[in-house]
C-alpha cells in the first residue's frame, strides 16, 4: 500500500508542478499585455496628457472604398483590433512617460525592434510582438524636443502589409 501511495503522491506532485509552470507562463503574458494598457490608464487622468482610443467598431464604420497611394486601406482596417495613442508635451510628464513605456518594452522579450530612426533631435522606434508570421501588436514611440507619443495597434498583420504602408508613406 505504501508503494501505491508514493506513486500517487509522485503523480500529484508532477501535476502540481505542471500547473504552477502553466500559471507562471500565462501570468507573464497577461502581465505584459495589461501593463502596457495600465500605463495608458495611469496617465489618462493627467491634465497635460492627450489620449486617443479607437475600437474595432469605429474602424468598421470607415467607408469601404478607401485607398491611399498604392495601399488599399480597406484591406488593413478590418485587421485592426484597437489603437491607443498617448502624448504629452509637458517636459517632466513626457520624460517620465518615455522612460516608463520604453522600460516596459525592454523588459518584455516578446517585442522585436523593427526599425529605429533618428533625425536631429527626433527619435522614432517601431516594435512588434509576433505570433508566427503574424504581427499581433505594433508599438511606435516618437520622442522629440516638443513631445512624446506612444502608439499601440493591436491586430493581425503581416510584415508585408506593414512594409507596404511604410513604403507608401515614403513616396
């Protein structure tokens, strides 16, 4: 009987360890996603901060025949789940926001830097969180003398779609 009890206890411990690992992995993913949103929420009540939040429903209301240059925006818009934008030009607020948002990205290893542009005193950084070949989250930071802007776009994009939009903007 003691051998059977040991086997049951051993299997029970394995199950507990697997559950613990599963919970830790899921909590780190949830923590990363909610923390970025929580920074938006943190600054929402500040007088010197502008916040824009656009939901999928709002994107669905945009007319169906939109094209800009070589990019058919109607193929991109349905893939957007939400867009959050936060900006401030007050120096102490923008410096604090810049540090917090950039720190969040640096701590989270799920983000890949796609592009970095420095022009004079302006810095622009694009980061993405991918699942396979699909970009699920696109983060852009713009920091210059005048203001700091953080933009988060959640959706389902391919790198080719993002490149096409960026290519059109440069033409």
